C-alpha cells in the first residue's frame, strides 16, 4: 500500500532537518510484520511504538537481549554482602553484643536482614537499571513534537525509521513501505537546540543555590570556633523537669517551701552515727551527749567504765597500745565563763595498726601539711607564704608540739579535725571518719617523736640511734 | 475478534469468561479509565467523603502532635500491657497491605491475567496501608525524634548499633523494604499510564506534572522489552518478600517466650491472615469504587468472585490455625500454654475472642454460596466483618497474652483511652484520604496491562511464542 509522506502540520516554519519518519499502522500484527520486513531490509536503529507491550516486537526491530537480569543479580549479591558485613561488623566487631552468651556472629539470626537487603538492592537494580538502560527520564524528545504521536499511549502503533538507518529520502521510504500495510507517514524533525533558561527560573535557581550554602557554612563555622555556650539541645529530653528543687518556693505546702524538712524522729540512711566515741570523739554517755555536758567530768565511775568498754571494744588498741599520751584528766575550765569541756575519749576508738598509721601519714601530708608543716611545727607552705606577704588577718597555725596541744585527749584532736578551730575549717566533708582518726593517730606519733626516750626505741635500733650525727 | 459477551457467557462453566466485558477496544479502555481523572469536578459524594477523611487525618496528626508533646501516657498502655493498640493497629494495617503485592507479584508469576484490572487499585491500597502501619511503631517508640535509632546509623548520642539478632530490628528492615519495593512496583507499573494521562492532558499544569512523573515514556518496543523484564524480575522479588514481611512481623511475637506467642505456627498463620484481611479490604473498596466510577466492564464480577474465593480459602486457613493453636496448647502439655488459650476463650477477653472467631471463621464460609460470592452488597458486608475480625485477631493475640503471663501477681486488665480509639479512627482517615486522592488523580486501572490482554491484542501466527 503506497502512502504519501505527510509533512508536519505547521505552526512554525520548518527550520530543523528531518530526523526520521513515523509510520503508522492499524494494529499490532501489521506493526510487527512491517518491523520484521524493514529490519530484514537491513535498516538500522529502527524502533516501534505501541500502547502496550507486543510480544516479539523487540526482536523484530533488531534489539539484542537485555542485560538487565545480570544487573539485578549484581544488585542482589551486593545486598547480601552488605547485609552480612554490616551485621558482622556492627554486632561482632565494633560493638560486640553479648546476649545470653549467644555467639556474636551467627548466620541464622542474620538471615532475615540479609534476605531483605538482597531483595531491596535487587529491586533498586531492576527499577533504576530499567530506567538507565532505557535512557529515562528523557523529557525532551523530538517525537513529542509530532502531534499524532500523542495517540501512541492510547491506541496507535508506529514504526520509527530514523534517517541514519540507511533510508535517507522520502522516495526510498515509499519504496520500502510498499510491501507493508502502513496507514500514514509522519515526518519527525530534529529537536531544536535547547534555549537558555527562562530568566525568572535562572534567578530562582541562583537564589536557591545561595540559600542552600548557608547551613553547610554554619556547620563549618561551628566546627572551627570555640563557644562558651552550652551545647544546643534540639530536644531537651529530660533536662528540664517539672520537679521541686531545694530553695524553691512551692504554693503546694502551707509553709511555702519546696524543700521539705525531715519528719521528726527520722534518720536518713547512713546518718544514724550512734557511736559517740567513733563519730564525735566523746565517751558514750549514759545521760546527755555533747556539748551540754556538765562541767565536772573529772571522771566518775560511770565514765571510767564507759571508757574501758570502748577500749575493750577495740582489742587491738590495747596490744599495740603506745599511742596513748601520758594520761591526764581534762582539767576544769580555768575560766568559769568558758563552756565546759565534753568528756573526750582518751583511747582510740579504732584499732591502732601500722596500716592505719601509714594511712594517717598520707592523709596528713595531703590535707594538713600545707599549713601545719610536714613535721607539725606550723610552718607549712601556706603559712610561710602568708607570713611573707604579711597577711594581716592570718592566724598562724598552732604548732602541734606545743604543750596545750600535746596534752589534748585524742577525742579533742579528732573534734578539731572534724569541726575546725579558729581560722581552721572543719574537714568532715572532705575526710572520712576513719581517715580523720588515722590523722589524729599520726599527729600523736609526730608529738611522741619530739619527746621520746631511749627506752622507747627498740633494743636493736639503739646503736644506730647513737651513731646519728 | 472481540466476541459478543453476555451474562450468559459468564455463567457458562465450560468457557473461561473474558477479562473485560462490553466490547472494549484500546481507545474505549483509555477513555473509561482516563475520564475518571479528567473530570473537571468529581461528584459531590467524593467531596463529602474527602471532607470526612481529611478531617480525620487532620485529627490523627494533631493527636500525634499531642502525643509527641505529652508522651505515651495518653494511651492506655500500662503495666503489664505495654504493647497495646499501637501495635495491634500496626499489625492490622501491615496485614491489609499484603493484598496489593500478592495480586501484583504472585498472581503475575502464576499468569493469572485477571489480576490486570485490579492490581493498580490493590497496589495503591497496599502503599497507603503500609504508610498507616509504619506510623504506629514510629510513634510507639515514645521519643519520636529518636526514631532514627531504629536504623543502623552511626550517631553520637546513641554511640552503639542496633541489635541485629532482635526480631524487632528484622521488622524494621522487612517493613521498610516492603514499603520501598511496593512503591517502586506501583510506580513502575504506572509510568505508561501516566504517559497516557500526559498525552491526553489539556491544562498546562497537568501536562507538566504527568509529564514529569511519566519520565518521558514513549512506548518504544525497546523500552517495553526492558520494562517487561524489570517488571517480571520485580514480581519475582516481591513474591518472596510479601511472604517474608508478615512472617517477620509474626517473629516479633513468636520469638519471645510469652505463652500464646511462642508458637511455630505463627509465620504461616500470620501470612494467611494478612492475605485474608488484604483481600477483604480490596473487595470492600472495589465494590463501591467500580460502581461509582463506571468501571464495571473492566472490573467484572469474575474479578470479584475470584477475590472472594481467595478470601474463602485464606479464611479457612486462618480458622484451621485457630483450631491448631488450641490443639497444640493441649498436646504440648505445657500448663502455661494451656492456660493462655483457655484464658483467651473464657477469660476476661472472651468477648474479643468470640468476635474474632465469628468474624473470621464463620463469616467467610458464606462464600461457599455462589449467590453470596456474586452479590455486591453481600460480599461487602462479609468483607467488613472480616476486617473487624482481623483487627480483633491482633487485639486478642497482643492483649490477652500480655495481660496474663506467668506471674498472677502481675496480671492486669487493659482498657484503651479515648485517644487510642481516635487514633485508630484517624488512621482510617489517612488511608481513605490517600485513597480518594488516588482515585481522583491517578490511573485506577492499569490501562496498558488490560490492553495487552484484550483478545487480538497480541499478533497471532508468528514464531515468537
């Protein structure tokens, strides 16, 4: 059936060369036959267009078998490999998960994720591979300029013969199509070269590109500069809680305080501190404890007994014994205006051991020596510096070897370390109770070292002592 | 040549009824499907439905906002039932999302050509159901802004990796893979039809948008060849995927040691239930949609009847699974397992259990009758019952087992809050909003596929077969 080439219906003058011809057919059968014949005539780069897939048309236009399945296989294998490596590295190497002693890397537990990733990457390969092999998306196509081509997605069938296929002139084409049942031939012109971008679009893109650089620049700046501000919390999580805090007002309670005082008669966990001798350095009292103690504590029978008990409680102290200074009952206060002294313990309520003594030396050198000096003369670095600077408010630390201090019972020394005296602050918050006793023990040792007799030195060391310069 | 088709042909068991009726040709199929989306104004009923659905969607997202602000305490979840409605809703929606890919992939591989008229519709439903499903575990994690911890991403604030031996993590991978592959499958199938819309478009904006999303599709024979290869491969990949998704969802339960959950029947039982509920949802939506949009010639009674047969088959499988669970509980001799099942049927949640049994085991049995299978209103009623029943199945599994486990001292009775109920309602709103937008703007029937299966579409007598 001979046909005449219908030129493109003109809205604008024909400026572009002819790219090829669209030959229209009535149905799939005719298209397939024509494609087969044209291909057999040796024309290259043929294509056919139809509203639905037609079996065998791809072979008829001379298309080789697609490699897409191999791409999908590669996608699937990479998914599998990635999944196995990901699970092995994250759960067995980088952050080993120990769960009920199960092996860190076990294939059965990794099958579901491996399966899913295999499918996922295969599907990506199938979909995107199809698009890439087909050269899609391709929104600009010379065929779209031919109005009749719009029917291809509805009910029209076309064979496309490009000019480079070996069929250069309409005459050749007519001859070629004689044997087919073509219904019409339509010219397709080559696409005009793409013009410049419309101006508003260009400006919009420039503005967009500029705005897009702001966040990365801000991140870059933040990474290269120091900030005193706390870290930005986009989501505060539990940083701010609607809870009552100490020193805050609360309308909920009658007294308006958010912090609640302890209920009378209760003791916080660990705050009971029942043992007077250990925690306060005074003899366990049958009546009132410190400090409202009657002045006369010259040592009643009850007190003596309590003292013995506390001493007996620490069995070791009697054996190692010598830390007790020359016994001297505290004297009644010289000045009747001064408050009466409590009944200080004179025996250590902790076992006197070499370890504790060593601990006391260490703690003393850390906490006390800065003022009192390493040997207790009151010449620590802080004291010397204060005198050097002639600090008017400075009260020089007492020498631990001065007679009043030497005569103090251990309980009083302990009390001083705990609560401080004059300018000296209390150390209860920094040094544990046991360590404070250790320090007192070491202070006693220091005092003894200035007042020792030869008899105090073990026999075998006496000759060495005599050799000292 | 197109044979004259009548209702008599449909009822003649000696011949297979045609896929489409009413003397269709290529152009009439294009017209029938395209004109639905090309009407300048949809019918009033569409507006009414859309107003209701989008209001519910708005409520859903407002409630999610409130949840993020206030915390999960607004739900009824509490000791001992920490997996409550959100997880029930998640499993329910994921189950619904199984029909689409099953129709697209498995029926495609089995060369069930009748699927072509309904696959687009069912795939769209799948995507929307999976969207609804994915929201629930996402908001159930409590601190929604940290939901990215679900994925193996290196992060400084967590400083550790997810546990790859946990079924909950498998679930993240399964559902997200399923959503992605379903979306690709759906979109890829739609490209030729979007090109049809592009070529028919009259307004500039339609031309531009359909042009953009049809990616310059021309219907080239070379493109079609690769397209068909890719479609076949995607179908082959999606077929095991669709079976794996609900299997892995069932692992969330089955891998734990709770009586009533720790059973090996769960994977096949969940998959059958998912297909069951998915097909029920397709029929529920398809029957009104085909009447409403004039698609009766493309979606014929044969399609509906086939779907009803699948519902009958999977419904019977689900019923068998219920019976088998009871049998195994008795046969195992495990006191806890036995208690869990007796508690289901006769305990405080007996009302939910018997709702489930009557909706899922009894209702689909009516499909043995041809009359019920081919009467639109009857099938819709049964399918609605099936959907109710399948929601209750997930409720029964999740809640009864959690509320009474090994220690009687920790037993409790779960009841939902009003927000739980409104959120379930809101998820339906979201589903229908997306669905109505789909009906309005996208090709509801896969035109190119239907055309390919018309009589005389394919060349005869050549040597290419």
